[in-house]
């Protein structure tokens, strides 16, 4: 009997049927190091698991990959759960992953650390971006579940501490698939219409899975983008979420958040009483100073006897006049003395004073003073200036 000839597809299909019928391969957990991890636009994830002795191809389809809470990376040791089967087209067996978790730590913890590292590198945690809380808020918004005990505690504390602050509750789900989208929309809505001076985002305590909505990247970015200051109040004091790092202020609990955003009216009443007392003391001291000043001015002679004040000023005016007159006379006398002395010196040097002793001044043609006989010739006119008057002469000879 001739042996049948099988096609490649028949062989691969036979091996696939055989492997799919093996219970040991239907549900299997495999530990290995991730290598050549790739995510395709279709949403399917392809990678290789390897250890020191071999490699195993693996695939995680889009439906299963949607439940991943962390981002697998090359070099990461994971535990993959699924089934081993053959892809008939390639004739290679591979692991069809249904679950994937990091070894040693939970997938939620790893996802939390990965997102925190990513946002830290982008600067979303920097203190430079933190906005201060308003000192006296007029409106506070609570983005939380309206049915939880946390919202009732916050309303009670805020009403007791600062009744002037109105409270707007933006109802959202705080866990589950739709929680992150509702929280993001509530924050965006409050900012779009400027409905509050401060926003508290949070919920009461719970497991890490219960609080996971506040570890979502979309929620972290919505808090960072908020122009209104945001207080994160998620869980109890030991609970830490990504929202705590991005928010402008982190509160240990929702009740602590209510205390952070509202001033204590009792403290401000005491402060007001202290200020009123200090103001009264300051006004009393000022009034005493003004009274003393008024009494001092009332005793001045200008107010008690106006005529005496005028008389004193008249006497001062007369004294000033005498001093000015005496000073002016002294200056005038000194100037006269100086003038007389200058006149005497000028008279001594003047050539006209010689004429009083019988001398004359001869001037030739052109009015030039004659100093020697050779300066004129016979027939030149000469004028002689005497002490009184002048004489006109004609030269008739020289010598």
C-alpha cells in the first residue's frame, strides 16, 4: 500500500490539531525575558520570551492587550499565561498570551512606576508648575462620587470651617472603566466655565485597584492642564497615586483636603479680635499724641495774645531795618573813602596838574603833543594849552 503524500498545510494543520488537544499546553504559564517587543497599529503585540536555554515566540492579540496595565519592555522578566499552538501558515508554534505580568512585582505597581517615571521626565511634577491655593475661596468644586462617605465629610468640614465658601459637587465615578474619562471631563468642564476657585479631586480609601483611576495618564494630564488649582485627596495617608504628584497640593485624606482649601473661621475670629485690640491701642496712642500737640499749640503766645505776637514781629522788623541801614552806611562810607583816594592818585598822575605851576602843553599839527623842537618847521601852527584856555601860535624859527 502506497504511503500517502501530505501537503505542508496538512502537516501544519495536523500538528495544530494535536497541540490544541493537549491539556498541558492549553493553559500554561511561562517565565522568560521579553525580547523584540513590538506593538503594531492593529493593536496586536508580538514579542519573544527567552531564557538561557531557548526562545519562544509569543503574540498577544488586541482584545487581551487592552487589559494590560503596564508597558512591557525589552529585558523585562515576565510571566505569560496562555496556550501554545501552531500558526499553520508559518508552521511555527508560539505562545498565544492571555495574561502578562511582571515577575516579582504586580503589574499595577510596575505601571505606576513607569507612568511616574515618564511624567517626571516631562516635568509634570516640577514645583515651578504648582499653583497656590486661594486664601479665601468663594467656590470650591469636589470632583468625586456623590454617594461616598468622603464627599459628606468634606461638605461637613468645609461648612463648619468657612461657611462663606460655596461648594459645587461634580459627580463622577471614581473606579471602573469609565472613571478616568468622567474625571477628565469634569476637570475640563470646571475650567472651561471657571466654575470654581479651587478643585478637590479624590475619593475615600480602597485597594490599589480601587484607586487605579487616579493613576491613569489622562487624569494626570487633565490635572496638570487645569488653570484652577487642584488638590489631590485620594484614599488614606499611606496611599499614593500619580494624581498626588501632579496636583498643586497633595492632601493625606479627603477631610484633610477640606481643611487645606478653607480657612478656619474660629482662627480668623481670634485674629480679628487681636487686630481690633491693636487698632484700638494704636488709635488711642494717636489721639493722646494729638491732644498733647493741641495743648502745646494752645499755649503758644501766637494764640493766647495775637497782638503781642505782632508787636514782637514789629520790633524784630525795626531791629533788622537798623542793622541793614548801618551796614549800608558802612559800605557807602568805605566806597567814598576809596573813591577819594583814587581821585587823589589820579590827580597826582594827571599832566593837567602841571599847568597850575605855569607850564603849557604844546601840540603840533594833527593834535600830537610836541616833545622836541625838531618835530615842527617854521610856519607850522602850534597850540599851547595853559591852565586856563589855549593859545594858537606859528613857528618862526627853530633852535
